[in-house]
């Protein structure tokens, strides 16, 4: 089932104040202390089975995929906490998980609005849970760049969370990623392609560091084309069962076809060939073409 063309765009939504960005030792120390206190008030996380995070490219549909998972009764996926950075700064297991819960609550309090869209799944479990079996974070670009810069960070994450990790790599047609980034940041297509290749290189560093059981590849176009089966398969990767009502509610907020932002910009032959070269170089990009 695919529903209306959502996530819904709203005029002047209440803004979430961006990702959590502590600056300086004083702010980090303050957040460290407050997260210790919060950890005492939160669940003991005894039912937790997996820690989930995303790696990949901006504008690839990570927010949508994370939203659908976050609507599951046994899952909390926070929005843009940048969890790996907190691990690097020495935050412990309960502190990290408490921050993830707080971040999700903050996002909900702001209406789950992001980049001009609203990410709400009606009558499901965003902002609450029944049995917290999967917890995680969605900030794919930052996560993969940190891993590529410091590969040992993955082992540190494993030690801190003390449950298996599950990493989701979402791809979207690179022509759309690059066109969207060029438009949003007022850069040339060649500059946006160079930006995109930086992430491709980081992904190619991170993937071999993960056990095959820890990594799943997801095509955004599969979610847009038939969200129910794709979401059920992703939940299966996370060890979760799904109910028809959950899958139907999630499918109901998904675009029936992805937005082809590549058609909104003028490509030179050189610019198109530059993207085609990337697709040929990096196997994880599959067989995307401009005309898909």
C-alpha cells in the first residue's frame, strides 16, 4: 500500500534547533553530568537487543526510513543526535541511551518537522514504546565520516552499547542526491559531485569493518515503490516482528514515487559523466542511471 505524497510539507513549521552541538569542554561537561542524572530516571534498558545507526549520504531518505522504524512499538530511533560523537567523548551506555530517548522526545515536541516536511505516522508508537528492543540514531553522513577517520571507533561503539550493532546504509539515485545538494547549498553540480564522492569513499572504508550480519543495504526507491514489504524486511534484519496495521500506517505516509530532483537542474555532458563514473567506481551504488 502506498498513500498520499508525504512526508507532508508544511508552511513555516516549528524549527528543531539542529543537531545537538555541544561546544567546548564546559558544554560537554555539563551535558555529561545532566545525562548521568537522566540515566537514573530512565528505564534500565534490560530488554534491549540491538543498537542501530545509519551510514551514508545526505538527502537519501534516511529521515523517512528512520521515522518508519521509530513508529514500531519496540524501537526508538532518535533524530540527529550524532551518537557516535558522544561515544568518542566518553559517554557511557546508559548516558547515551538516555540522550537518544531525550532527543526523540524533543523531536516529537517540535512536531517531527524537518527540512519543511512533517514526519508523523498516525496511530503508531513514535515518542513511546512497549518493549524497548532496538535503540539508535539517524545521522548517517556524520557517522560514516567519523568511522572512516577513526576506524577503531566501531569497536569502541560495540564495547559501550554491549549489544549487537545493526547498521543501515540507504542509497538513492546519486543524480538526485547531487542535484538536491547543489540546489540547497548553492553549489555547482561538479562541487556537489565532489562532496558526494567524499561520502562514497568513507562508505567504502566503513563497510569492510562491519560483519555482514551487522550491515544492510536499503534502496530508497524500494521504499517509495512498495513500502510495506521493504519495511518488513528491514524490521526482520533488526530481529523485529511486524503487524499489518503498523506496515499499512507506515506505507500510508510514503511517496508513491521518489522526487526526481535531477530533472530540476541542467546537466552538462561532463557533469553527467562525472556521476556515471562514480556509479561505476563504487559497487554499493548498484546500477543507477540518470533515466531510472
